[in-house]
């Protein structure tokens, strides 16, 4: 049974903590309830917003339609073979709690993605990534209900069209499906550790730890806690922009003017630049305008110090984009979903 609520405050349900509300709200806690609810409401032309942990969104106004809060839980082993184990996870499970559960079972593959906020159902949307690993590396398939038909569809890795912090669900399938479960292939032995990301080996060495799935998770959590603002303390949605990937020619022009520009060559010959460095070089790091601003330690994170308005934060983000475009001729692409 799904209860429709009206005029629900969204402030506690997203990590920016903006004081907005939704006209309608429903929590769905099983695939069956979700299908029933969506089939019953196919005729409705009300705008629908899927909500997980609210850690990748900025509200600039009240939501005049329906919010569907994904609470579909469950972690099931669906197959084991050789070194591998396949698990199907409810979209409403918390991502970091899933990582901790897998570590307790001795399952590897997502330890580098420790402490990323949000739900399992949202993880494929931007192909979450951190510390040298992306979801796509362990992703098998997801199940999603199409809002316009109530039919369940399976998307394999290819049909998700994963890219850098990107998938089909951020492009033409945006807002059209409710992701109800995600299936991952993890290792249960002979783990393939990923220690390519500079901060991991440095921190392991500093703490005198041998690389393992548990120690990698530990140092990733330690590094993240030391660098990132905790949304429970200061409202934010993590990185506001993606790191731009530019041509080698464009990079050489920037490097000529800024010889120490940090950069990461990509397999296709292009160059990834840290957006934080671009923003910081334009002078925005730590800039505070009343109750919102750019975080003092991490220029990629815009923050709500309390009581900020989402439209003001959006406007600040646009000023930053204009400033980076003018200085570097780079169009920063927003990572956060704006409503
Ligand atoms: P929400 O914010 O609830 O939703 C995000 C988008 O997905 C919205 O468009 C929403 O409508 C849609 N959506 C949500 N659930 C579903 C569903 N079940 N079906 C269909 N659509 C859905 N991201 C990274 O990639 N790497 C990081 O290291 C990282 N670090 C972060 C650190 C901090 C402090 C914060 C605040 C955020 C960070 N993020 C990071 C961003 C964020 O945590 C991820 O994008 C996460 O996957 C969002 O999950 P969520 O459940 O909170 O999604
Ligand atoms: P960092 O270690 O200070 O590095 C800055 C940027 O340089 C990163 O964004 C990263 O790109 C890139 N980089 C660093 N070392 C790299 C390497 N060996 N190979 C390729 N690229 C490298 O970054 P940070 O801000 O503290 O974040 C650490 C990790 O957590 C990053 O992976 C970041 O994406 C992730 N994170 C994401 C969010 C979010 O909301 N999306 C928020 C916080 C942290 P990549 O971002 O491509 O890895």
C-alpha cells in the first residue's frame, strides 16, 4: 500500500538543505508496490521526481509535482562462479552501507567508492566514481520501471551508455525511469586492487598498511573525511561541476600560460583538468556571499552555510562558469541536478 502525502518539506531529504517542499510525496518500498503505484498513475500528467539520498541535487524552488522516494531494500546473492559473486541490490539501499556490507563479507570491487553518499539506485545515473574506480567496472545490469508505461525494463552495461560521471539516465532517459535494483559482479577471492590513485598508496604507506580491500576502504574514508565538507554540518552536493576533458591543443595553450597546471592524460589522448584548480585559479576558492559560497578547502564544492536560497547558489555557479570560460575558454559542465 502506498500513501500519498501532500506538502512535504524536502529540507531534510537532500544534502544541500534548501528549505523547499514538494506538493506530493510517496515512498515506495518494493518493486511490486512501485509497479502498482506507477500503473495506477500512468494517466497523471504531474511532473515526477525520483529521490534517493538527495546528495546530487539543488532545488531552486518548491517542487510542484510528485516526489517518489525510493525505499526498495534488499541485497541478494544471485550467482557465484570462480572468483566472482553477483549481487542484486534494491535501489533504496544506502550506497556506503552496501560497501561496508560487502567488505564484511570479503567481497571486493567497490572499496574505492567508500563513503560516497546516496542510494544504490542513483549510483548508475552518473556512473559514480572516485579514487580511480567507476561503477561501470562492477556493473552488470539494472532494473527500472518506465514511468509512462509501468513496464519493467532491464538495462545492461552497454544500454546504460556509461561515460565520465554520465549515463543515458542523465541524458535522454532522464526522469523517465525509476531504477529499482542494480546487479553488481564483485570478487570473492583474488581481488583486483586499484591503487593507481596517488592519494591511496601515499596514505597506505603513511599508516603502515598493506593494500587490501579493507585497508583501501579505510584510507579512502580517512582521506575523504579530511578533505570534504560533511553535509550534516554544511549543506552541499559534493562536486558541483565535472572535471573537463579537453583536446591536447587546448591543453597546450593553457600550459603555456600556466606551466604548473595539474593534468591527467586520458586513454583517447585528451587531457582531464581538475575543475577545482580552474575555479581556484579564477579566485573563487573560499568566496562567501552571506549564507552561501565556495568551500574554503575544496573549490569544486558550493555550500549552504544555513538558510541559503537554491537560486542564489545556482547564480553563483553560473558566475563561476562564466569566469572559467573567460579565463580558460573552458565550459564547465554541471554535475549536480538542478530542479
Ligand atoms: P539523488 O541526489 O537523490 O538523485 C540524483 C539524480 O538521480 C536525480 O536526478 C534523481 O531524480 C535521480 N534518481 C535518484 N534515484 C533514482 C532512481 N532510483 N531511479 C531513477 N532516478 C533516480 N559522486 C561521485 O560520483 N563520486 C563521489 O566521490 C561523490 N562524492 C560526494 C561527496 C559528497 C559530500 C556529496 C554530497 C556528494 C558526492 N557525490 C559523489 C555525488 C552523489 O553522492 C552521487 O551522485 C550519488 O550517486 C547520488 O545518489 P542519491 O541517491 O543521493 O541521488
Ligand atoms: P583530488 O585527489 O584532490 O584530485 C583532484 C582531481 O584530479 C580529481 O577530481 C581527479 O579526477 C583528478 N585526479 C587526481 N589523481 C588522479 C589520478 N591518479 N588519475 C586520474 N585523475 C586524478 O580530488 P578530490 O576532490 O579530493 O576527490 C577525490 C576523489 O573523490 C576523486 O575521484 C573525485 O572525483 C571523488 N569525489 C567526487 C565528488 C563528487 O561529488 N562527484 C565529491 C568528492 C570527491 P576524478 O574526479 O576524475 O577522479
